[in-house]
C-alpha cells in the first residue's frame, strides 16, 4: 500500500464514524421495536431473534468478501454500497410480512458486514500514524452510538405510529444521505490515493544489466 500524498484525517473519521453509526442503528431497530410492532404483524416478539441471526450471518459472509471488494473498487465505493444495502433493507422491512423481513435481514446484514473492512482501509489511508489508535477507537464508537440512538428514538417513534412498522421508514433517508456524502467524498478519496489503484503494490525498477566484459588483450 502506498502512502497518500494528501490526507484528510478528520473528514475520513467523520465519514467512517457516521457510516458505522447508521449501520449499527439500522441493525438494532428490529430488537428495539419488536415488542411493540410484532403483535400488529401477527408475530411473536421472540421472532426478532431470527432476524438478528440471519442478519449477522449475512454480515459474516459479506465481511469476509469485503476485503477483496475494497481492493478492487476502493473503500468509499464499498461504504456507499453498504449504505445502499442498509437503506434498501429498511425499505423492504416496511412491508412487515415474514418473507420481506427475511430479505431485509439479508440486505441489512450484508451492508453491515461491509462497513468495517471499508472503514478500516479508509482510516488506514488517512489517519495520522501518531494517533492511529485513537482514530480507530473513535470510529468504533459508532457501534454503541448507533445502538443508543436506536434505543432512544425508536420507542418514541413507535408511540407516535401506534405500533406499526413505520419506524423502519426513518432509516432509508438517513442511509441515502450517507450514500450521497460518499459520492461527494469519492473525488477527494481518489485524489488522496484511496482507490483500487492505490492499493496496488509499487512497481520495482529492474536493475540495468551489467555491461559485457571485454576479453583481455
């Protein structure tokens, strides 16, 4: 991996932290709203465990594959794909029936699994060496921050929506806003070397061949 000629550590931290927070929030919504929403859908609240299990299994698979995706298309593109998957999954979950909820679990889990590999690559490019541990720690606070925001906001929204699946409708606009931010961030990330071309190992100059020896006179 080459060293970036231009780094923007604060912008990279803001982007990765917000993506991590939104991904965590979307994945936590079912567990928070299940007691209020599940009876209106004809499901038991304990069935939220199936959603969480499917989502995390999908996250495990997408996380394993995301390293290769980051190397091919870049960290920003993978982050945008993660937000798009989370937004589409939340949109599908609004239907509220078992089959769309299962599909939503796969989509949200797939998006969530792509977040950590892409954000790690992005911060690795931009975080200063002297404070790299701090930057990665701050980025990872997006996980409890997303859970906290979901726990605080969703019960209030469930009260307003009278137990419907309406709280899911809050997630797609938020994820789409991060997707649009990632689109605007693509230019500076490419300028600073965060694309698949920058991941390629540097070419080594071949040594020039030694001149032939002349036979002694």
